[in-house]
């Protein structure tokens, strides 16, 4: 689908409406259903539940889904690799190692902008890891893409080994916290934490979208993009930094939520094509909708099992089979 201004507005409007419907559904349903007409009435119990528990969680799900999916769309186009994932830059390893250290040390007090100790350490770990990976990538030959990917994989492997080592040493109660964070979960964050994270995610996604035309040119190859006036190295570095910022901010609150950044961009490209001017914002909106519904599914399971599985488990259970179906369809069409 060719990305004209009218089509971008039409697709964005339709997907924004979809996200809004998913948000309303996620607000109304959960461990117990809420009457939204009562919930928006100040002073009622339903209003308290909506504003202090359910709305912050739905907002967090939308932010995390949008950050992961838009970053995955951009990285798959930039690296020309359909299996590229937002966590390939070492973000997951750095965030997981940072949060594990915080939990092991018992750092639980709120930090910057109302973030918990684990969130602050996760954010710092993701930033440091991404910085190291990008430095190593730029020191490689050529455009540095291959070196960056390898550095990210190696750092994630190192972080996993360090996490296993720490898990073997911590007390059983803290081990449960570590495992729950690593599985990916959406908690009830403060509005200050959501505001801080939301500002980073929204700014990074909009910046990536503003560069979507250059991403399209980079998909043609570095030589062609350079001949068309794109500063390849600088543009690639800027895009990697923007993706890292969005994903780092998101996972510092949610933990490691898999498959969103891998699956959703494929769905968007399947319907809209590879033009990043359309597929990147579409991925952001579909990612937000997907994670809101996945979190709703996790909360609804409480009614049956009297416990709530981490949302990362739900996205893996849904995303894995869907991704395999997509791959089988592409193989048949090839």
C-alpha cells in the first residue's frame, strides 16, 4: 500500500479507534467488571478502582506495546532482517541484570520520577548495555550492523549467565520476585512514573516516525541511500538510539515482554506493506492494542485460577503460534 497523506491519516485513525475500543474493554473488565458510567463518577468505589488501579495499568500496557512494536518494525527494516527484535541491542540483558541486582540487594524504595528501585536499576542497566553494544558495533567494519547484532547477542548471553549466578545466591522469597520480573508483568505504577516513561516512549516513537522516509531509503541498501542524500552512519546510529530509549523506558516498568516487537510488525507489513511511513505507526497502535488485550486476558484468568499469570507468559502463548502460522504462510507463498 502506497503511503499517501490520506492513507496515513485513514489507517492511523482506524487503528487509533481500535486501540480506544481495546482500552475501554480493558478498563471495564478484569478481576471484577466495572460499570464505566459509575466508574467515571467521582467518589464511588468503582471510580477509585478505575483511577488508582485499572487506568494506570492500561496506560502502561499501551505504552509498552507501542514502544516494543514500533521499535521492532524499525529494526526489522533497518537491519533488513525479519527476525530482528527490540531486545537484540542488549536492552533485555541490561534491564534484566539491573533489575535482578536491585531485587537481590533489596533496593525497593522509589527512585527517580516515582520509579521503583528495580525499575531504576533496569533502566540504568539497559542504557549502559545499549551504549556498550553500540560502541562495539561502531568499531566494526562496514556499517556496523553485523557487529552491533553480534555484540547484542553476546551481551545478552553474558547477562543471562550473571542472572543465573545471582539467582543461585539469593533467598527464595527474592528469587520469586526475580522470576516474576523476568517473565514480564504490568503493575500498578504511579502517575509520575507513567508520565516519565510515557514522555520518553512518545518522543522516541514520533522521532522514528519522522525518519520513516530515510528508513525506506536505507532498506534499498547503504550505497543507494547514500547516493540519495542519506547520511547512513549517522541516521542508523540515531535510529538505534531512539529504539533503545523507547524499549529501555518501557521494560524498566514491565520487565521482559516477548513477541510483541517480533510479531506485530509482521502483521502490520502483511496488511499495509513495508513502507515505514505506514507500518511504523500502525505497529505502534496495534502493539498497544495487542498488549492491552493480553493483559486483560491475564487479569480475566484470575477469575478461574485465583492467580494472575505474568503478561509476558500470555504474549508468548499467543505470539508463538501466531508467528509460526505467519512463517508457514510466507513459506507457502514463496
